[in-house]
């Protein structure tokens, strides 16, 4: 399966599809630091800075797979929403490229608000365009936590193919809060980040040796092939911001601060939320200079902690400034969610069954034990 990645950002789609054994041909995005991150991490194919409204991609006509995540800010719960936000029109650009390239299969991703905002006008336009194309397709909402990603992150997807009739999301690898006899429980935030070095505020270098062993199979999987921790930087907060952070208890958020501070008169999702240790993380986001607050320390999560929450392995190093790192990480498709769609396509198109995320973690744990036993021997 050869694929190209449109509006590729830092390469979340590609990281996951490469894990599934697909062949990366090319990625295209307008953001240079994001492209530099993808270029430095992907082992094959090209990564090009390009305005997809103008780019000539004719050389990719008939390719096996196109994946794409047009910018979602106009549909997101975070930030300001405007129906005529020019970024919204990039959905049409994606569909125009599909119409020209005629891939065998394509995957489209966006935020769940895509379906309902602006009275569903963009969603209905998408459906109208899809019915005009020569594909069988299905749209769906998928929760990343059911696929080994340690956060509650629901996203809108379209699976479309000339070769099979999509009917349902990828099979989950993990179960939600309901006890399952067949699947492990969804991962908590602490299962994802508890092994990372402690760091104070204002840390600018962000490069550390691992100073404690991995304590969960997910951590062992995330650390595989990485010699150290990178991108573990933190912001330098003013005393007023620190005062606010200290006031927020685990599981609480902006409501704690509304009307206590003149600049915080409005409650909005994403503001000053302190994450819970023993539950999946809040959705990884970067807005108004904030991520979630660390469950134990009085600071916002670092880019590396956000990368763990997004299921980027530690060997995936992000380029650019700390703010650019946050944006690249939090806007990405979580690699393990991309991998889940890779599993789906591998099964439908290649007749090949890949291990699910839980099995990947178990194998990482087994390999780690084997290496430890060999060293002791």
C-alpha cells in the first residue's frame, strides 16, 4: 500500500501507517517547521512545503491511498469559530485533489464539530461531493482511547474505497470504563507519562536521560529505539498564572477561576484543566497558550508529555520552537489511531491481519523482559 499524506503536519498519519507496513511516498503541508519534523522522522518518501490549493500532484494519480486532515480550527470546540474561516474551504481542496488523483482508497479526518457546526452545512456539502465520486464510503466518529491512545479524543472520519464497502470503524483494542472480558481497559494518563523525568517550569533544553524504568507496557513500547527523552520543555509562568494553576484541583478546570480573576470572566473548554492521573487524558490541545495541567506538578504538560498522550513514540523528535512543538503534536492524528485504520485497510485490501495496539504493547513488554534477562545472564 503506497500512500500520500495531505495537510500532513508533523506526520501523525504517516507515523501510524508506517507502523502498519505501508509505504510513504510523499507528504505535503504549508507549515515549514511541521515539515521539518516529518522529514527528520520519516524513513522514506518526500516531505514538501506546499500550498495544496496550487500544488501539482498529478504524478500521484492512481495511488493506492490518500490520507488527509484539512485544518479544523473553523470547526473546533477550542478558539473562535467563523463560518467563512478560509481554512474551512480546504476541505473542498482535499476533495478536489481526490477527484483528480482517483486513488483506490482515501481517509479523511476532522474534529467532530465538522458534522454539526454552521447547521451542518459543511458536512452536507461533504456528503454531496462524496455521492458524486466513484467510491463506496462511510463516515464515522471514532474515540482514540479505544485504540491504545491514552486520551479521550473523538474525531470524525470518512473511509472511502473503490475496492470494498466500508461499514464500521476499526475494531477496538481497548475497552472503555465498562469492564470487558476480552479487551484491556483504556489507558490512563499516568500509565502513559509516569516514567518521564520530573521537570520544573522554564525548562528550555528538554533533553534528559531516562532516570527511572518503564512501569507499563505502553511506556516500554513508547521508549523502544529511543536513547533519551527529547522535547520535555516547559513554559516559564508568571506568578499570577502559577497562582491560577495551583488553585485548580485534579478533574477541575476553568470554572474554578471564573469571576475570581478579571481576565477570566468566561468559562471555555480547555482552560486550565488539571488532568486526572487514573483516567485517560483530556484531549491533547494547544490553545491560548495552554495545554492540560500536570496532575501532580503546578505546570502545564510538556510537549513530550503531550506526545506520549498522542501516542507518538519517544524516538519521534519534534523540530522548531516549543510553541511550534505543541501545535504540531496536538493537531496531529494520533499515530496509534492512524495505525488502527492501517489495520482496517490491511485486512480489507491485503487480507493481512496485523496485531492491535494492546498486542503491540504486550510484545514490547516481552521484548523488554527478554533484553533484561539477557543482560542479567
